[in-house]
């Protein structure tokens, strides 16, 4: 095997584990500037790593979410219309908690008395 082929194989071997492991971590979703946000409802911290353990990448990408930072203009209106997290296979299904459980996703939710 020549040196170029060996280096190519090594480069692929070093890069693939990082790409395929998908360890993206938490993603902050703050679309309030794009929508009329409900007063007192804070940003969402999306636990990508937790979702990776429950789903395959192809379950969400690209049919529900575009696989590019900033490309998804996620809003509650969109969620309620069955898009994004409100997809029929996600939080608008028996698979996960319901969309109206605001405090499970949003930071600093004011409690309704």
C-alpha cells in the first residue's frame, strides 16, 4: 500500500468516529425574536445527546430538522402545527410528553396559579 492510500485511510478512521458518534450535546433554541413569544416563557435547551439515545439520526434529519445550525426557525406555532418538535412522531404523539408541558423544555416558565 502506498503512503497516500495509508494516509487517506488513517484520516477517514480518525474523522468517522467523531462524525458518526453524533455527540453534539445540548442546543440552545431561542426563536423569540422570530415569533410573538409568550411572556415569561424562556429559551429551550434541546438535549440532543438524550434524543440520540432514543432515536436514529434519520428519524429527524432531514425530514423534520435541517441538519445545519440556524437553519430551523422553530416556533411554538410551528410545533403546534405539527412541525419540528410537534411532529406526529415526537411531542405530538404518545411517544413523548405533550407540547403543553411547557416547563419540561422552556427555561423560566412562569407558573400559572
